C-alpha cells in the first residue's frame, strides 16, 4: 500500500468511524432525558406546617436537678459487670 493512502485512512477514515460508532452507541442507549420543568420554584415548594409537641412545656422549665442536689445511687448491675 501507498504510504499516502495509509495516512489518509488514519487521518480521515478512522475519526469518522469513531464518530459513527459513538453516535450508534448513543442511539442504542435510549431516548434523551426529559427537559427540566420551567415552573417557578415557588409553586414547587409547599409551606412548612408547624407541629405542636406535648413535651415543649417541659423544656421551658429547665432541668429537673440542681447543682446542690445529691448524686444518684449507683446501679448495682453496673458493679457486677465490672468484676
């Protein structure tokens, strides 16, 4: 074969073959994804509804202990596991 013919095949035919193969691969993959919605963001978001919790009143009173209170009695089951 002539060296010019080999150069033409490598420079022109091979890239065209690669592009054709990529196009065929994309066609076999399936349809294009659907375009994004153009609706305004406000219509997609709903307003959050506040929830009423029964234990909210307890949080306002603070902890059920004070600094001056005595420490709780140790759990005997914990002592049995340590030994």
